C-alpha cells in the first residue's frame, strides 16, 4: 500500500469519525469543533483529488467563517440544552424516517455516479480548462441564479445570527444614531481646566 492510499484512508476515517461526533456529542461547542475537524479533513481529501480550489474554499469559507460563526453563536446564546434534549425520544421516529429517506437518496446517487463515473471522468479529462476555470464557468455562467440565491440565503443566515445574539437588557448602553448625528460642539464636548492630580472626572 503506497503513501497516498494510507493518507486517503486516514483522512477518510477521521472525516467519518468527526462527522459522527458532530451529531452525537452532548456539548454543542464540542460539536462545532468536530465540525471544523471534518472540514479540514475533507479539504485534505479534495487536495488529494486535485481540486485545490475547493479545498481552499472549504477552509477559508466554512472553517474561517461559517464554523467560527457557529461556535461564537453557540457560546454567546444562553440556551438550556438540557431542556432541548428532553423531547428527543418523542421526535425519534420522525428523525428515523427522515434519515432512512436521506440514506436511500444517497444510495441512489452513489449508484448513478458509479454507472457514469468513467464517462464523466473522460469528459472533464478532455477539457482544456483547469479545475478553477471549470468551477467559475459553472457558477457564473450556467447556474448564476442558483449561486445568487445561495448568497441571499447566507445573507439571511448572517442577519439571523445577529438578531439571535442581540440582547436587550436594562442598564446596557445602546447606540442611538439620531442622537449621534444631532450632537454638536456645544452639547457634545466639555472643557475642564481645574483637574486635580489623583482625582477622577465626574461624568
């Protein structure tokens, strides 16, 4: 067994193990950390397949932005995860049906790709464009509207994360744009000349 095969099996095993820990870990922070590990190992698999652009995209976008955003949102939200898990047994049958449907779809997709894998490889192998150029042509030419729709979904997700972490508590000073723009030198600045050493200034 050569070194490339060993690296593939190691990365695949770590990816599968981390993906299982994402959904089985009791602590949500640990789940996000295992998700980051899964992204990194998937990026390594992409590098082995010759898709360096996808590997870089996975690390920069998903690890550098999405996973870190998830981590900070989970850490900042004061959610009682014990109460959330109390209804796990009640929704277990519905989750099992959804998992069975997804498993069947993945089996169908894997069988279809296996039948046409040689034809797809021959088609893209004969293309004069590189991996990055092919992705650009597909995203920005053939499926540009789907790409823009995905951007809108990510924008809504970002706004949702901001709304979830926005706290309204008494005693916290909030930014008021109207008051800031209405300030002038007369009501926004005070000159104090008789300051004694060792004493503070009363606001």
